[in-house]
């Protein structure tokens, strides 16, 4: 009788794995008695753990945010990327809110305006970045509102008196600080001198 080659293999009819031909009978007896193929993923799992494998890997679970039912192994992806109730942040105001409400919120939020300090115009938040990229600090009178122009003129007219008042206030404050400091130094010297006099007597 011809000996079986050491490299010859046979396919186990239970687990579909290639097994050395010399061990196939022993393997098949053990495999069919102890292992079970998962009908969902095809993995071979111990028969005693088959139910635990199903519950921990494939059993449908409900998302705690939106209550949608899905397989357990895609739950994390669902919560992080697809769940309509996951918390996302508005790109304009950074306010956290459910993803399902984001589009409506940003439609309103993006239409709010902010004052551009370079060109003195009011710019919608959704256009802020593109505006800042091309803003050269020159106000476009054909696009800018009359309110913007009035504000700019008023600021120019009131700017000089306001700066003058600020300078006067700063001067008065400086003089007041110097006066208080001088008084404090004089009083400190006086008290130190009075404290030192009894020691000189003895």
C-alpha cells in the first residue's frame, strides 16, 4: 500500500478548511462535534459559544440616540457618522445641536452679518471667509449700504474730539496717579521716622 504524502491535504466537509490528509478523519470527528459555522459571518465558533457569538456580534441593537435598529458591528459607525441625532457643531457659531437640525440652523445662522473692520461693510457669516480673502480695506460704494457710509463719516467727524478727550483723560489720570504716589511716599517716610524716634532715645 502506498504511503500518504506528508504534504497531501484534504478539505474538511464541516469547516471547509484544508487539513493534512493523515489527520482528516480525526479532525472531522472533533470539528463536527465541537464547532459550528455561523450562518451570518461564516466563522467557525465553539458550539457552546454560538449563541454568545450571535448576541455579541450580529444581534440587532437599537441606537440609544435615534432608536434605529441595526447590527451591533455597525453601531459605532452609525453613531459617529450617520445618526440623525448625533451632536454636531454649527460652522458659524459653533453651537452644538443634533445633525438633523443642522441644515435649518445654518441656513438662518449663516445669514447673520458681522462688521468687517477692514472695509467697514456688513458681511454675511456664510461669506465671511471668502470676503476676508479678497477684502482690501477699501469700501465699495456701489455695494455698501448708505448706513455704512454714514457710520464711517460720523466716525471720522467724531474721531478727533474723541481722541482729544481720551488724551486729556489720560493726562489727568497720570497726574492723579503721581500725586497719590507722592502722598503715599511722604506719609510712609513720616511714619517710619516716628517709629524710629523712640529707638534713638534709648
